[in-house]
C-alpha cells in the first residue's frame, strides 16, 4: 500500500498559493510541490492530490491523507451528487473549482483509493512534511514575482 500525504497553502485567500505531496512508496519518499500566483487554499488542496495521482501507476493501491475535509468529503461523498446534478451543489449553485474536481474525478477513476482525513498541524509526520512542501510551493511562486 502506497501512502500519499497532500496539503495546500495560500498567502492571502485568494493569493499566492502552493501545493505539496509526500509519496511513501516502498523504501523511497517522493516529494512534489508547485504553486500558482492567484489562487485559493482549496484549489491548492485539490492540486496537491491531482499532481500526486499523476505520478502514480493506475494499478497501485493508495491511501491518500489530507487535512482538508473539503477534499476528503468532496471526492468520497459530494461528487456523486454534483455529477448527477450537472455540477451543481445542494443549493443549486455551480460547484466551486469544477475544473479541478473534474480533473480529480478523472485522475481517481477506476483506482483503488482510500481517502483519509488527518488533523492538520497536529504532529502527524506525513502531514507536516506535506505542509512544508506546500509552503515551499508558495515560496517558489513568490520568488518569481
């Protein structure tokens, strides 16, 4: 089982954002990070998962850990109804970040993924590293400004 820890960060919301992912596979750790100039925290949380999934073979069994209930509940509960309701939320408004939800839906299609929520900033080593990587993504974007 491969473990993936993901996180997003934003300086201002919207503002300069970063995403980070730590992939624990066998005896190696893969660290990914990136960012965007004008974004939101939720978009960065989604990007972290999307980018991590792009690194993985579709046949791999994964556990994805996120401190975002938005991501965890969105992909494991809410997305079914959003798709049935033509990407409208329960209040009949368009789903925010639809473009990224569609990418995540496609990237996770036909995969064996266990989605786990973890409390952020609570000493979980994998989550703390993902947070560090997300902030590294923010810094990489700020350096380009």
